């Protein structure tokens, strides 16, 4: 019931902002947009939900719904770019603004869909130009941890030092 009322309020607000063109924005319900967003996550995350989004849903349900409906359901599922390109762009953008936690999530998705570690490293090398060395170095450290964790998950016998080239390597 609350979801339906919230969707109707959002639709009314969108209609008032769009004036004579409300049909374009109201063609899909919030629930349809959220389901499209959930499908995006499943396609990038090996068929499972995203833990951060699900955690946010418990404490901040409106923010989780808005993220799922808008960022994923509307923006991420637009035609024009494939998932590989979108992930590389997201990794670069998050690295450039210093959001290494979000960058790691998207780097994980990129690896899930076939982007190589070497390609992700090249993105970080590119980040040095617009964002500088401190942001690129922070990103490289986050990647090192991500690569190490994935290596451990795939090969529990490998030690962290041998999996990433030794302690202290960026």
C-alpha cells in the first residue's frame, strides 16, 4: 500500500514538472523501473543481489528504491553502451573522484563480465591524467585488495603475498 501511494505521489510530481509531456515519464511504474534495475544487478553480479544495496534497503528503503529505479533501471539499462563499456566508465569515474569503495564494486562487476585485471589497471593508469597520482594510487591499492580477495576466493591455498606479487605492491 505504502509503495503504491509513494509511486502515485512520484508520478504526480513528475507530471507537474513535465507539463504537456507527462506520458513519456509515466509510461513505466516505479516497480517496473526497480525490476529493470534489479535485473541489471543480477546480470552484473553473477545472478545475485548486491549486498550494499540490500543493506541500504533495510535502513534507507527510499534511497535503495531510488538507486535501483533511477540509476540502474533508467540510466544503466539505457541503450547505447554495452555493460563492459559502462563498467569501465564507472570504474574510471569513481577512481577519478576518489570513491574507491564504489570503484571496487564496479571493478568486481567488470571482472564478472569478462574485463581483465590488466584492462582495469590500464583504466587506473589513465586516471592519472585527469585526476592525478594520489587518486590513481588510492585506486591501485583498492584494486590490489580486490584482486587479492578474488584470488583467495578462487584458490584458497594461495597466500596473499604470492597472489598479488608481494607485500606493498600497488
